[in-house]
C-alpha cells in the first residue's frame, strides 16, 4: 500500500498489479481481463457495480499493458471506503459470466478496428514482435488477436485471474487519501485473501529483427529501435534525458509555434524535410529490458531519404552533445515531471508503478537531482550501448520503399 494525501475533496485510488500480456498463456487474455473490470463478482452483480459507482459519482477504468494491469477510480474522499470494497470484489472474486464475456468481445473488436486506424500505435505493437519475437512474452500481442477471441473463454479468464490477480502482486495506491485509513481499508477488504504464487513470466531476450506489413496507404510508416534498459538499470535516467533531447513529433503541432522546435528530430528532420509527416522518438521500459527507437512517416517515394536521415540521427546520439542542448533537455524533462505530478491521476500512477517496481517511491526532488546529474558522457555511453544491439525494423504501408534489413543494420555495425 502507498498513498499521498492532498488537500482536495477528491481522491484517485486503485490497484497496480504485476499482470499483463507477458503472462498470457493464450494471447489476448489480459486484454479481455481489462474489459471485465467492474463486472459481476461472487457477491456483487454488474448492475450493482454500475449503480453504486454512478450514485457515488465515481469514474472507473482499467488498463492492461505488457507487465502491469491497473484498476483506477476517481471519486470523492467520502466514497473511498465503499469503492475499495468494489476493487476487492472485481479483482479477487470475478465471475466472468458468459454474456459479460461476449460483451467484452464486442469492445475488443472495436478497439482492434481503431488500432488499424492508428499506424503509430500499430507500429509500437509490431516493434515488440520484431525485437523479441512473436512467441516471447513481450513479443506476443498486448491486444487480443481477432482469431483468439473464441479461445479466451470464461474458464481461461478464471484461471488467469486465479494465477495472476493475487494480493502479493498488487499495490493498493491512492493520491489524495490518508495513508492510515487506506491501510485499515486494505486490511478489511484484501487482508483475508491468500497471497498467491510469485510472478511466473518467462524471460524475453532481445533478438532484433524485422516485421513488414503491406497496406494500401498514402503514407508509409517506419520504426527503428534497439534494446534499451529495464526499470532498475542505472542508465534509465540518462535514456529519459536522451529521449527528451531527441524529441520530435508531427509536422503540424497543435501546441503552437515553437513547440518542441529545439529537439534534434524537429531541427534536423521535420524542419528540414517538407515531406516528413512525422518524426519522433519512443522509449519503453520493462522489468528486465526495454526499447529505444525512432518513428517516421512520409509518402512512399520519400521514405528512402527519411529512413537515411533517421538512421543518421540515431548514430549521432553517440557523438558530440552541446552543453546548451543537454541543459535544455534536462530542464524540459524536470519541468515535465514536476508539472505532470500536479495531476492527481498521474500522481496515483507514479505512486503505484514505483512501489510495484521498486518496493518504494523515490521523491520528486530526488528524481530532479538524478536528472540534473546526467552528463553528456552518460548520454553517449547509453547511446553507444544500445546502438551495439541488433536493430529492430518495422514498416507499415508500402513495404518496398524501405531498404532491406541488412542494408540498414550495416550502418550501425
């Protein structure tokens, strides 16, 4: 349990659980579990779940990722005791009624259709398959493949919940609620449940590779990534600074003139090549590994130039970094961190994720000091290390407009 009280009448409470698609025996199970949140349990019907939340003005949500699942409730402080009871019901005693599972199938189908309309999100999925292999825990899809829906039955969901939704893999977190009261509520609701088995996800060694998916799109999409670091690696903070220094975004920024214009991908890609629709950096952290890469989009006839430019920018990360751009990146990361933590839901996320990962929460002031202590040499070392790993390449759209894997990988040999 972990919490941080706030002088507000509202609170964000929820559970962070070490359970996600990396623990799936049938790919898509964790994704279906997400959609079964706050449905019928052994003691409470779905109708009562809904009516109680509506009466209390509570906004509930659930989201599964590769290694974590989060249940989140935004509500008034006075409603927290009753809602913690609902959290215990929906996670420790779900029923998985057949008609409710069928409803979840419909929601999943809609999400899969939306994914096909979001090439950047689709490439993130493809990157994991290229980096870790489709059969590995991190490489298998985070979202349920259409062909697996019928296989993820109520019995499969029940077994997944019994194996993974257990107290010793949960953190009850709150932003805006007294800690002693939260402890008392947890003991009354979760205290009698059996601890459960430890996490059993198999390792996902990074291999690098290639995934190309042809599509009749006017714009082609490309991503190049390398093995990054896990949550507990000393290079975590330097990679976050490097991510900020690289920056990037879309050719049109709704944030107004100048937004992000000093990052490398803006200066050297988006401001230089009119054909570039998008150029951005991405970072993913997991318990034992991670990904660091760049994404770009352009018409097929221009992709050769864009891919060459993105590869060049990745190579330059191991080269000279000026004091000005280093200072700017660190200041931008620090301000983003501190401003985000002013949001109660983000504070809840920070508390839950850190305690689940590290067993404790690092104060924001200490994180700011860690960012400030990063040097250009730290960035060069982190970049050099990741660029030595085999590249992972994904293409969506016109797959013939991007050079072969061996041609791209030779640039980093």
